[in-house]
C-alpha cells in the first residue's frame, strides 16, 4: 500500500512538472518560410541548384529570425522575409516571377495580422517593386483590404513605394519557361524584352526544368508577444491569361492568420481557392483535440488530393509550433525558432514532416 501511495505521489509530481512552464522560460518566437511546392525531384536537382535554394531559404529565414529575436513583431518579420524573397530571382515573386501569356508580369500578395484580424492584399500589380509592402500599406493606410491592377499601383505611387518597369521582374530563366508553357498551350510567343539577365544565380540560369516553374513564397511567424502573422507573394502561374488571379492574395484561401493559427499556401491556386485552404486548416485546428499537423494534413493530403489539387502549406499555432503539409514531390521550406534559431531548410517531401507524393498535376 505504501508503495502504491509513493508511486501515485511521484506520478502526480511528474505530471505537475510537465505542465508547469519554467518561470524563466523566454517568450518563444518562431518562423516558417516556403518558397513554392511542386515537382522538385532529386533526379532533376543538381548540387549547385540545391545549394543555391538552400542558401536563399536559409538567408531569408535568418532575416526573419533576426527581426523576431530582437523583439520585432510577427508582421515586421513576415514582411521582411517576403521582401528578401521577392528581390531574389530564384523565386516566383517580385523579380523572377512567373510571366503571363502576354509577356508581362502581374503580381499578387497578401499579408494578415492574426492579433487584429486586419489584412491587406493586392492583385495584378505591374510596377510596384515589393508587392508585400504594398499589401501591408493597403492594410495600414486605407479602409480597404484588397486592391487590384492599375489602382493598386497608383496607390503604391501615392505612398512613395519604389516603382520599376515591368521588365525589372522578367528574367531569362522565366522567359524560357514561358516559351515552354506557350508551346504546350499552342499560343504565340510575345516579343522577348531585350537584354534579359538572371542576376548572379550561376548554373540555375540555364537549368530550366520543372522545378523552375515554382517558387511562390510565403511566411508565417509568431513573435515573442504571441502575435501571429502570415504573408504570401507570387507571380501566379506561368502563361496565365485574362487577368487570372490565384489563391495567394485571397484572404482565407492562400493566406490567413488569427490569434491561434497562421497559414501560407502554394500550389495550383484554383484548387486552393475552392477549398479555402488556409482558413479551412485553421478551422480544423480549432476543433478540440486536433493538432495543427493533423489539421493541415486533412486539408492538403485529404481534401486537396481528393479534388486532384497539388501544392502545400506552412502553418503555425499560438505556441509557435511550425508544421507543413504537401502532396507534391517537394516544397522549399525552412524554419527557425527561439529554441532552435539557426534556420533548417528542407526541399524534398520525405525530408521532414513526412509528406507522401499523392498527386502530380500539371506544374505551374
Ligand atoms: N498559388 C499560386 C497561384 O496559384 C502559385 C503557386 O503557389 O505556385 O497563383
């Protein structure tokens, strides 16, 4: 009997220790970043390309980690990371974005502050260098949420946000991909802008290949005050027409954040729009007993796969737990946190967070 009492007391003591956080534990910041999902196979990936993507993802994540480690807000962190990736021609956002069938780049972006449920979004932007900053300006300096096209660029100019000619966004690599897609779609080639370059990205410039069709970028973060934010930025799908807009700038579809959940998505936007993917994951995760990983998997590996959609998400909960879920061969992704501040980068589906390859719809 004495023995039983002793065991019971020990168990209670242990349980008590496990549930009581150490009083001196620092407030935990956390960040996760994606750089697009799709057909990113080991067979196609040269060591140079892989190294370039890993370096770029680590550098961008470190930038956000730096903001958060210094006590910056989740909003500041997600914007800072998105800007770095928008300026990097490796990714389908800002410079190096996917090009439309008419030979112009039209950019979409959204940002959401989970603490206030405020959001800003833009679509079809053609001259504003950093669409994510424009999305934030929409959120903070207008009474609107979503601006499109010429009006969005006009607002950017009025706000003094840097403007560039549309050709600034166009790289030789993306032009090559556009020609591939237009050939498949039996559409004529638009006039190639003269003097296209890709910047200092070495052999990737000549790589072409399926993996180069991807690269939408997204960020979710929790700051040390416990606020969550999400941001997504993209050029959309190569060869898009008719003013097509995907999920990325649509609040609830490609981007969403509230007080307990933040999500950024990448993949064929038409499917993500129909499933309202980002918000659906947060709704699942809010159900009693459902972990964020299970919520993300239910929506991506379950519902998205069921309608033959392809892509992935990064998601974060109020505790700063970062998860991802994808049904493609790969997704450029990285994370860092107060507990593990050095960014860890993953590319292939089987690297971490175990994601099966369940669909291989047309690359974009
Ligand atoms: N989701 C983006 C879109 O449909 C593209 C992507 O993530 O690759 O516009």
